[in-house]
């Protein structure tokens, strides 16, 4: 049992020892981190993400080969000529992985950020004010929700030339409704709690109640959802690249999988390695997301 | 100070014919009907009655916190220093909350925001209303925690609500409520969720702070012990209406309305060393009628032990009480009234009838 090393009865919140008088003020965030720290799967996810991040940050410096340059004969298997082989044009696969990760991950993060910002704003207003605001914003949410995501993104990208900006925006715009619904539900739940009523009774303004009283309490599920949204956005970007809808002048993992797929039988490495990279990144994000979900779950919190 | 004496004559808060309605599935329901009372600076007014009689709704209406969007103040005035709070713009109303009037709720366990240290929550009021800097507000928060007798205030000010016991959390709530030295403090069953031993401490604390700051206290409770200990005046409510009001002596010693008498009898009389006989506790038969389906006359009529024919026709109006009661079954106490005692009045047909008998 690997868990045997973890002291089960260790108090998560410091025992209020009246004699020593030494209680540490620990915020709910600190308690969640204490739970997260013991979650092996979540730590593995964090390690995977750290590895990917380090690779993307520093590897291009040590492996400075242009991913578009033809370095050898086509479809060279992994070996001395190219560590991970070359693709059907003779381009270095490792160079593609090292350079192509950045746009993939950046698009993922930025799109998730857009998703989260729009989702929180619309969801918070809708859930807090209710009534007409809710009905109006509810229709907006539904409108975006019933749009076929891939088609909508494809249309956006074809209307405006494919670039980092349009791809990110397209992905961000199709994903926010679920975030808005989640935020709305949290606001609906929290706005009728006692501490919101007491905030109102001390004369806090609406803006203050939304931003300072309710939002911090609504954040845990939003953070989990934002994490998972990053994974989804990365997959979405890979999907768009695979279909050739992103800027072909920017190397990305999805692009590599897409361009290599016709030559899969001759050069499995040109598809498999970038595919693995996408898989590992998204897996890491999902593990961290699940870990956060557990860490924020009050039912798993022991006192 | 001499100029102010004329103002002191006027009550701090004058509530006249307050009416609050709720839109429900059963149509528009009146939850407060013709509620009028005054509150003087520095006095303690207790509002008593069963659950659902409109005590809490009165408090919320005073605070301007009638639940939206279903609740409405449909009539009456709340005069505070000559201005009608009912007509006040929401923004001006908000400025008064926590500043001129503050409220303590029933559930100290859930009334504090779990994600902030308690000190920050006290500081927030001060920064909202007094424009204090972060540092000043923090220092004042420590001072306030000391005032509500929380030991080691310097350390505890940084702790989170879950690190406090129920009684301690209610003290923090009191500190938040008193932070801006409000003129009016409304406490809605502040000790219902607490231990008996802690209850006494909280009541003592409220009493001391009230005296120290000359704050008027509206205490909503069904704890008659607390009423006896704290109240100057008592207001008895039933089904959204006021049924009796008077000084604490009048209400506790010479209750006039059958409902008040019932309430007072429904308490186990515990004395040290004497076990009260089992199954001997009187109760008021029946329940409070649903507010959307009140009888046309006195709302208490269906449960009243001395119900008359006239009770069924129209709601009785408030008449001076007490009267020397002649009817058997209800204890009659001779009336000795001090000159300046607040008016003791009750809304009861039966009382009015008996009054005429004695007058004759």
C-alpha cells in the first residue's frame, strides 16, 4: 500500500491547542492545497505539466533546428540522423515537437482564459441579478450553446484569415456557455446563503457582493472547469490543425499529426510522437483538474 | 446639547401602518399588516411571537432587506430622523445599512464568509462606511474584537470563521454590527443556535454594549427569559399583526391578550431541585393559520380560549389595556400604573367586552 506512508490521522487544520496558543490561521485555500499535495495522481499530472512546460520553454534553445527545414531524406526512422526521425518531406520531427508545442499550448491557455472570463461575467450577472437579466443572458447562453462548435469555429476562421488570434478567439467563443452555466448555478446557490445576506445588511454594494463575497466562494468549481477547459481547448486546436484550418506557417502538434496522417504506414513516428505530446499534456491537465476537484470538495475535507 | 433636547423628545424610529406583501402561488399575501410602533434612542424593544408571525419580516423591512423580487413594502412609513426610509432611493438606503442601523442574524455559523479572516470582514464595514485605510480598519477590528470579549484579539483577528466556536462567531457578528456605532441594532434571535450558557453571555454583552453606546436594540426572540432580562418594552405579534404592546412589566405580569397569556404559559417552569410534572405543560392548540388564508376577523380566533361571536367578523383594533378582568379561567391582576409607563394596549374583542363590564 503506497498510502501507508501518508499519516492518515494527520490533522489538516491545526489542532486548536489552547495551552500552546499556537494555531495557524489557515485559509480554505491552504487546506485545499494540503489535500492536493497528498493526491498522487494530481502530483503526477503536475509533474507531467511541469515537464511539458520545461520542454517548451528551454528545449528550443538546445535543439535549434528549424522545423520547416528539410534536414534529411523523407521518412527517415528515428536514429542518428534525426532523433525522432523525419516526416514525409524530410523535416525533423523532434524540432517540430519542440517548436510546435508552444502555439498548441498557448492557444489552449488563451482560449481557456477567454472562455473563463466570458463565462464568469455572463454567469455571475445572470445568477446574481436573476429575473429579466437572467432570462436575457440565458437566451444568449443558449444561442451559443446550440451552435455546432466545430462548424462555428471553422466559419470564424475562414471568415478571418487563420492566425493565432482568430483560432484562439474561435475556440474561446465556442466553449464559454458551459462555464457561464456553471458560474450561474454557483451564484444562484451562494446568493441566498446567510453570509451574503449579512453582507447586504452591512451595506455592501452589488458590485462588492458579486466580486468580493460570492465570487471567491464560487471559484473552486470554476477553477476545476477552467483547467479542464484548457485541455479541451488544446484538443480543439489540435483538431483544427489536423483539418488544416490553422495557420500552416506556424508549426504545431496538431498540424504535424494532420500532415503526417497520410504517411502513417511508412512513417508512424511523424504522427505518433506529436500525438503522444498532445496526449501527455492533456492527461496532465486532466489529472490536475481532478485533483483540484477533490481538493475543493468539502466532503473529502477532514477536520 | 440644549438644542438637541427637543429632538430627543421624538422617537428615533417611527413605524406607522407598515404593510409588506409577498407574491406567491396563492396570489399576493400580506405578511405584515398595519404594524406600527416607535423606538426611542437607547431603549430595548423585544418583538415576540411564534414562528411565521412576522417578527423577522418586520426586522428585514426596517433594514430595507425585504426579499426581492417577491416581497414589497406596500404601505406605511418608516420614519428615521424625519426621513421616510420606504421612499428612500436604494443607494441612500444602502448607505444607512451597517452604518446607522445594523442587524445580527440567527445563524452565526453560516453568517460569516468562509474565505476571509474575521478581521478582514470587520474591516470591510469600516472601509465601506468610514473610508478607513486598510491599516486603521485592521487596528479598529482588533479593538472591536476586544470589546466583544474575544480573548487574544490580535491573534484571532487573522483567523478564519471555521476556527471559531458558535458563540465566538456570534461575537464577531456583533463586532461587525457595532463597528460603525449604529443608532439601531436589530438582533434576530441572536442566541437560538447557541448553547444556553453562551446565550446568557451574549445577552449580557448586548446589554453592556447597548448601554455603552446608547444604541437602540430591537430584539426578536421567543425566549421569555431574555425578554424579562433585557426588554424595556415588548411587542407581541401574531400572523403579521401587532396584538399587544406595553412595558415589560405589563406584558409579563399583566398580559392582556389571550395569545400573550398563552405564550407565557407555554414555558416549562424549571426550578432547581423540583422536577416539573410531566405532560403538564399547557400549549396553545392549533397552529398559526397560513397567511394567505387568514380568517376575516381576529387571526387568533380559531385558537382562542375565549373566542366571541364578534371575533369572527372584523380584526379588532388596539385598545388600551389592561382591564380588570372578571372572567374566570384567566388570572386577573389589579392594575397599578406608573405615570410615565408606555401605553399598554391590546387588540382583542373579548378584552374590550370585559372592559365595558368592569366600567359599568
